[in-house]
C-alpha cells in the first residue's frame, strides 16, 4: 500500500483530544479494523486533520493507513508519557521540571 506523503510545510500539533474529535478517532480505529479504547487520546493534528492518536492510558497507536505517519507515533508516545508523568507528579504533590528546547 502506498502512503500519501505529508507536505514539507505541514503544520503539526500534538494535543489532547477534544469533544469533537471522537468521530475521527472512531474512523481511525475503523480504518485499522480495531475497537476504539475508552479514555483520552493525544492526537497528531496535521493541517487541521487528525492523522494519528495514542491513548493516554497506554496502548497501541491509531493511524491513518493511507498517510505516512510513522514519524508522528514516537512523538505522540513521548507527549503521552510526559502528560502521564505530570499528572502522576501532581497527584503525588511534587513538581516536575519543564522540558527545555534548544535551537539547533
């Protein structure tokens, strides 16, 4: 199966799913022939379209099989792990250090 490449200047946003994203998450699960797990997801929104998602509760990623998304899944997994770490830290009453980005 040939994958449609992303444009060189695509706008990619990693974010928690919103109320209106449920239909697209169900569609991704259907495209992969899987059931949609309950709970929140971290999604990769590329130019306004959700192309991949990872459940916050851990589990396999959902991705559009017709678009090249292999590079997005590791980023989603890192973002989901960071959110889990922050939530766990807040529950335990400790603060976690912020991620610092460097210019290359």
